[in-house]
C-alpha cells in the first residue's frame, strides 16, 4: 500500500505545501468505501488530511479525473454547499505516477450499513437526516455555475442522451459477457430520453455515504464528498441516483453500497422526491426515467468495479462475484420503467 502514496516523495512535498516539517513522515490508511478512486487518510504529528488518487492499472477513458474533483470543490467553497478545502493538487503524475489531490479532513460521521450507537436513535432524527440530505442536494442545484467559475465545466445540451452513450460505451469496454437485462434497459432508455428542462451542477453520485454528517447533529451535513462524476447537466439525474441508493425495508441488500435506510424510522423514496420538489420547484413528471437510468449506470459501475478488483487494481479490496448483482440491478431498472414509465 505504501507504493500507492509514496511517503518518501509525498512527505517532503506535503511539508512544503502545508508549511510544517512534521509532514515529512506520515502513515497512510485506505479508507473503506471507495470502489473507484482510492481515498487514503494520511496521519502525522501535524494532524490528518485526506488523499484522493485513481486506482492502479488500466482505466476507462474519461474516468478518475482528479483535476475535475479538485476544481469543483474549490469552486463550491464559498457557496452554501459544504465541501472540504483543497490543500494540494498534483496534475502531472510526476510525484505518484498518477494525478492526485490532498484535501482537509472534515470531522464528522459517514453513515454506511449501520448507525453508530445512540446516533439518530428515533424516527424524527432519521427523518431530519433524510431532509438534510435532500436540502443540500437542492443547494447544489441552486448554485449558478457561471458565478463560481464553472460555466465551462460541462455541456448541458443533450446531457442525458450523452450520458446514455457514455455509459453504454463504458459497458462495452468493461463487460466480460452479455447481460440481456442490461442491454434491454439501455435500449429502452435510449428510446425515451426526456428533454432537459433545467441545467445545473450535477454531483453524479449523490448519496448518504458520500456525505459527512455532523458528529452530534444528524440533520447537519458537514461535507459533500466524491465529486468524481460531477459535471453540468440535468439535476434530475442526481435525484434519480439518490433514490436508487435509498433502499427501503424489504428490498434486497446491495453488495456494493450501504443500505442503512432499509432500517426502521427512515422515510421512503416518495418523501425524498416530494421534499426535493418543494425545495426546488422542480417538475418531477418523468422521474421514472432518471431512476431507471440510475440503475443502468450503477450496473455498469458494478461491472467496472468487478473488472478492476479482478485485475488487482483496488488496493486489495475484493467484492465477490458481481455477475448476479449487475443482472439484479438491471432487472430492477426495467421494473421501474414498467411500473412508472
């Protein structure tokens, strides 16, 4: 693992950038949860920071762009959207062999499969946590890209059609065998792309465990993390992803993403959608398309994770056989279209 962060080379650079010689020596720990880019906690006598870098091995085109992550976080720093500050960015790859950046370590909690003991113990707390999650998403979508220097951060025109082409291309580049359900889902989505009614900053992977919650107040989000897939586009794509990740009681436990919201006391997806509509004034007619697209996109991501893990490019993380998971996610996406389309 040391070769992924190269302390002998990175330590002196950190010491210089942060103005503290104690950063010449540090310990690096892989933070659990990252299935794409790798996230390391760096700890020294001077404190703690977080490093983000791509996985090892061959990477799909346009994936794992560290510069974009750092840029959007810098741009959002003065807005109501909570993001960690960027401390160091290295774009050339000369230091670690890949581009990377280092950001502040924000104090708080990341909630994954279980709530910490005594944290958000009742339904009111869990409702407040869900509402905070939706409200910050609405804040992201209210930021004017041009006002924060992100007017050229993406191409909003034709966003969803382009997203479908991109993820179908990613599937073709990473699949090891055909999956009929995924092919059908992609075809049905391609034939039903809605017109974009509004364009905003899009996070691209917005969910509960990509947010840092306050240590004591579940209704406060301290930071939004993992901006790898961010761009300019249709904000309903973010809402569709959030609803995909938000599991309800009785639904299958996903293999790759946490599902704490399957537990008692959390509101259902309908509540999240209704609150988002109230906060933004968005028309949610046709939301089923975006939910189904989220299934397609994540099924492709799951296949990519499986391929990278099999190639040993995930810092020793393994996730088991994901073939059934890819098929299950795609089939669920078809159900969404049939039920609501």
